[in-house]
C-alpha cells in the first residue's frame, strides 16, 4: 500500500519470500507504482524489467532459503522513481570482463542500461541495490 514520504512523494513497500513464483506480483506492484507516477508504457516496461532482474538476483544469489525475505521499496518524487531491493546475502563483486561472463552475471549491467542511476550497497546484514528512473513524460 502507498504512503507519503517525508518529501511529499508516494512510497510503496513490498516484502516477499525468496521465491521465483512471486515475480509476477513484483512486476504488477512496480507497474502500478510507475503508472500512478505518470510513467509512459515504455518507461513502465523498463522499470518492470529492471526490478524483475534485481529481485531475481536477490532470490537466486542473496537468499539461502526460500523463506528468506526480499524487501522492495518504490518511492516517487518529482517525476522520478527510486527503487531498492534488499536481501540478506553477501554481495560478491565480479571482476571479469563482459565478454568473459557466462550466460549469467550481467544483471547489474542490464539494470544500469535501463535506469538513470544504480548503486550497490553491501552491508553486514545483507545487500541493497538502489536504482532510479526519471520519467520523460511531462
């Protein structure tokens, strides 16, 4: 459910167990938030793809059990969506060059291409990925 944040923007939170079958719910959640913020269909699609990738990574790499929680936060302020995905896993940075990566391992690069900003925040309790998208719509 949505709430107003301290800066007057809309803030929505979703907590799910680390289960891939919950991804459709995650996409619907963020699509609703992006639509309410006035994002155009193509922009909403990019936001859904990026969040889907971030949550998939949290489930596959940041969770030890399907019962671990993945916390998703979306806030809107002045035409920008700020998103975060938090898990309980330890972030391991990969130093390989893009061409050397196997089929997997490109999730953060993919998110960075779709979004306007990306930050990885490894912490003792887990890892949070933060990213943002500004709407081109007036």
